[in-house]
C-alpha cells in the first residue's frame, strides 16, 4: 500500500482510480467508481441499483447528493498539496429528473470554480451518457492545511470517527 499522507491530492486520487489504493468505503457501499481525475476535476461512474430505491420506486435523492458531493469534493481534493485535506462546509443540490433503477449508467462530473487558501468552491453535474441532466450542485469546502496551523486531514478524520461512536 502507498502512504497517501505524503502524496498530493491528485496523486491520491489517481491511485484510487488506478486501483492501487482502496476507494472510500462509501464508493463500495453505493457502487460508484472514480473514472477520471485531473487537477481541478473529477468524475465518478454510477449504475443505478434497485437496492437504492425509496418507497416510491425511484433511486433515493440522497444517492444523487452523495455522487454530486463526491465529485465536487474530489475536484477540490485534486488541488491539495501533500498533508492537506478538506471538508465540505455546504452543498446545494437541485434534483431535476428522477433516477430509476433502469436509467442506465450516470456520470457525476465535478470541477473547481474557485480555489483560495482556505475555501474552495466547486460545481458538479449528474448526467447520462447522452448528456441528459439528472441533478446539479454547488459545494463550498474548507481547506485544511496543517502548515498554517489548521488541523490535518488525519486529525479531522479521527475526530469524525470518534464522534460517530458516540
């Protein structure tokens, strides 16, 4: 395994895309894959699954939200230096078309709109192969840079894990 703490964000994401590092557990749970990443962009592929339906029979909107948040967050992640992290402060989602288990493969594409020292904004779109839009979002992320006296991404992750056991 590669020590991802010593890698820049883009290197970390390329390792996930290439399968040399395990994906985030949420990717395995919902069955989506990182398929493309460059500096400031990321794309995930998702095939709708009947196990993700809500009581009305469509794929739960939270799945689309997760895909959009992941694409926007990964786009920001791709701009980070070694040892830095980020956390989502806010995501605004517009669900414009129902996703059904029979919809076919969707791609969540994220791109950075603004990258400052402490805050980044990104946008993402959930689209079908033919370009049909299913949802879109904007996200605001806090950049965590331990070199500027902020907590490391490992410290934030540890704090989140501790909070989840409460």
